C-alpha cells in the first residue's frame, strides 16, 4: 500500500490555513495521476464545500469509505463544526447523516444531529435522535435532561414527566436533570411531590436558576413562606437576579403586603433588562394599578416592541394611553386590537368607546353597527330558542378554575353542612353566566324584540311601589349592584317599570343601542364627568344604578372579601352621604325558569355622621347582602367582571 501521508498532511495544513483554492488544485493534480485514498476523498469533499461546491462535496462523501472513524473526525472538525458555527444547519445535518450511515451507533454524531435539529426547530426529530443516543448510553443524564426539555417544549408534559420519573434516583446527581424533572412534574400537576423534593434541596449549594425554578413552583403551589425562604438564601448575593426580584414582588402581592419598595428596585433593575418581557409587563400592570399611567405607557411601549401581536399588551396600552389623556392614540391602539381579535365583541365595544372618547363618533357607529349586524345574523329567531341552545355551549365557557374554586371555598366556609353537588352547581353557574351575556347580546342586537326577555320577569308591583315611594322624596335613588346574577337585566327592569334612571357601565353610548339614553359610559367619560352626570341625575330625582365592584380606572381601590382582594368603590356610599339619596342592594337573578329580583335597603346616613364612618357601615351591609346572595344562589354567581376580575 502506497504511503500518501505526505500529501494528506500538506493538504490538511492548507485546509487549516484556509488556503482552500490552492488545496483544491493540488487534489485535482493528484487525482489526475492516481486514485485518491479514503482520507484524501474526505479532504476533497471538504474542499468542495469550502470552494462553494456543496453538491459535489456530498457526492464525494457518499462515494467515500467512512468506516475508519478517523476520517469522520476530520470531517467533523474541518467541516461540520464550521457549518454549525456559520448557522448553515441544513448542510451540517446532511454531512452528519452521511457519517451516521457508516456509524449508526455513534452517540457523538446522534447528539450532534439532534442539536442541529433543535436549532432548525425540528424538535420531534431531535427528540428521536437524543432518545436513540440514550438507548446506547442509558446513564447519560445530560441526554435525559435534553429529552425532557424537548418534550416540555413540544407540550408533551406526560412524556417528560414519565422519563423524569424513570431517573428519579439520579436527580440529586445532576442539577439540570433535577431542574427539568421538577418542571416536568409541575406541568402534570404533581405539585405536592415537587414541594417535597424542593424542601429537601440545599439551595446554598445550587445555582440561581435552580433556586428560581423551585421558588416559582412553590409560588404556583401557593406556598408563599417557602418562596420567601428560598429567595432569602440568595437575595443578598450581587447582583440579585431580576427574576427572583419579580417572584418576590408577586409573592408580596399574593400575601397582601406592600410592594412599593420592591417596585422601586424592579424599576431600577429593569434598566438592565430592557428585553425582559415579564419584568416590563409586570411593572406596567402594577403602575397602572397605582395610577401612574404615563410611566405604565412607557413600559408598555417596550412590551409592544418585544411582543408585537400580544392582545393583552395592546389592551393595557390602550388603557394607559386613555388615562394619560391620549385619547386618539388609545383609539388607534384599540383598532389594532380589533384586527388582532376580529371575533371578539367585547374588544369591539371597548374600541367603540375609545373612538367616542376621541371624538371619532362616525367610526364608532360604523364599528358598532357592523359588529351588531354580524352577531345578529348568528342569533336564533326568538329569545326562547336562544335560551334552549345555551346548554350546548357550556363546554365552551372559559371561566378560570380559580373562580369556581373560590366560590366553592365561600360555600364551604359558611354552609359546610348544606353544600350543593359541586359538579351540578358549577354547570348551573356556567349556564347562568351564558344567560346573562345572552341577555346583553339580545338587547343589543334585537332591541325591537326586548319584550321576549321581559316576559320572563315576575310581578314587580311591590318593587315598583317601593321605588316610586322613595323617588317621591326627590333626592333620587341609588341602586347598588355587583357583578353577580343577571346584571344586564337591570336596565331593562327599570325601563319596564317606567322609572327615570341612569346606569353606569363600561358599555359605549351608541344611539342605536338599547337603553343608551340612560347610559353613563365609564369607558368614554372621565371620572369627573361620571361624577357630574350621577349628581345631575340624582338632583333630578332619578334612580342611578352603580355596580360598586366595577372599575372606572385600572387604579380602582380594592378591599378584602372572603380571603381575596376584590375591586370595591365607596362611590355609591359617598353619593348617598352627599345627596341624602337612599340606596338599595338590587340583583336580578334566575330562579325556577324566570327572572327574580333581590331588592334590599342599605343604610342611610345619620345626622352629622362622618362620611368615612358611614361608608364603613354601608360597605359592611353591602358585603353581607352580597355574601348572603352568593350563599343562597351560587348558580347565579356570574363569575366574570367586578369581584371576579382579579381571581
């Protein structure tokens, strides 16, 4: 056998020196005089790639004998690695696949191919090749970690958790495996097991990512003391990781503690985290709640750049712009959101209101009319037929489970011996939610057929007599409601009784909409405008309906109620104190195939009673009525807006 080591070494030197054209000429000269050796063929293939002839290179490799892995080592070093470095993943994958044809059990090449496929976004193929490699090296914990991560990225949480459990005895040996396994277990709702593992971890010996993941899982499990314990271990380290700072802030909110100091820290730290969407979004939301609308808008601008088509960010930005007085920009933002969510009627309502506030009435009317026409086409001929169809839509209702859990918790706390069948009442509650929104749909789209809804009302003579007696005093009447029962039936009831009234709602005041002449729209009026209109109505001796758990502003106040922070405004109580208008707790609700009405008198101010004392007394009475209603009619809980918003 001839010794071609000298020519091989010479060509190799040229390849390393990137003298690829000269090397190619030498290979051609050799090939004219004799057949190339196997290693020289590999060199020729490499040089074909380097001289922009990749097809020739692939053809050369396919006709080379790669049985000797030393030839493959050269191929990996001189061609595969540079192709990956230059992000030419497609050609790199082609070459590695040729190597694998000769060495199908090469763990190194299987994992290289899998890594390339991850970069190409082919996670399913990558998982297959990593799994093949793992079958050859069963104790390779790094491979296990990578496969679990790929399953998680593909939303195959059960597969990820199953593999993690196979290697449970090895978790403590490999930090990344423990990290991926905890993540997998948490995704399949095995939080209690995760917490047991987390409590056994020595966080002094683990890196920041492990600590943050553990704290996040503890947070998701509502184990706030554990979150605080983990964060305390490494919060004195410099620099304090911003993700840990964010978790600490969320935990303080969850435990009802003040976050003013940590908010300042986050704002300062965010200057070094311009690309961190989570941090910027959290700051935006918190600043909105604190009424710092201009600052919130600045952070939301960053969020928009980081996530251009995120509907939630568009909505928050529209609110920040609105409350900063930038009405035209807020309207434009809402129109962009309509384009992102063209099937959402609620988004179109908010957009309509934003257009009206910006003085763009014609655009608002056009948008509203088109939406109503579209929705009307999908409605049945009669309200009764629509009600019969609601049961078919129950599985489509998207109500956060946390709200149903909170409702159940209230029932357990106050009526432990008289609990309904949970599955049955939850279905009933979802049906009630659908009915309330269907009432609005019908009144907006079919105002000429509103009488079909009115037929479901009971005899209201007693209520009518009571209201008219109260209104005879000419101080007006405040009807205090909440986001429970059949909220949208309220204006219809007052109209049916012939009561001069106004009602506060976020609905836009479009002339073609049912009861629009009575509407005081909180979404298109400023807070001071709303106050003036309410005072005017009361001074005229009219009834004014106010949902006290509504929020005219993202910075609306909250109070504690049944273990949660809920939106609650003293506005109705303050109006009662200021004008001496009597107030009543009122809720339309569904019972025995018809609409019923709760109508109970709330406290009136005593002579000389301080406003804060009266508001406290009024609030306690209202919350007791609210609690009683939920306990007596859990299927009428409604489960959206108002008290439910933050749950």
